[in-house]
C-alpha cells in the first residue's frame, strides 16, 4: 500500500474566501485572529465575481479575505469559515507560498501555535 508523503505541519498557508460585504468579512477576520486560527487576515474590497449558480450566470461585488496560518490548522480554519460564512457554498482555498521571509513565517507559526 502506498505511503502518503508527510506534510510539514508548520508550512505556511494563505487561506482565501470571498464574502458579500465588508461587515461579514471583518467579523470573520477578527474571529479568526481572536481564535488564533490565523496570525493575520487581509481584506480587499471591490472584487467582481462572475459565476454560475443554480443554472444562472451571476455577477456580484464581493470582498476577498486572505488569512495567514499554518498547514496543521487547515481543518479547523476550514470548518470555522464554513460555520461562519453567509453563503451556502463558500469558496475556501488554501495556497502554500514556496518562499517567504523566515522571520514572518516564524511570527505566523508563533501566533497560531501559542496557547494565549
């Protein structure tokens, strides 16, 4: 039986989701940081999204949320976003940067791994 490759649990992740407005984005962003699921969350207004939903092409203005965390918090942050999100099917994507400043990476790890 093939063995799954090991994952560096402290590997940085940038978790992205889109929300309908600044209020919902700010609420989720603050909660992620307070729960120590993310070290930092950036919010970008003015995203135009075009997508198909239930057979209809839709176009909406959204807010993009980008949370900085580590790989071993993926399941928790994903569940948290799903439970807190106003959409029936929220976009939740994670990207691992290949390179990043070592001090920044250590800060992110310290923030999401501490038990404050």
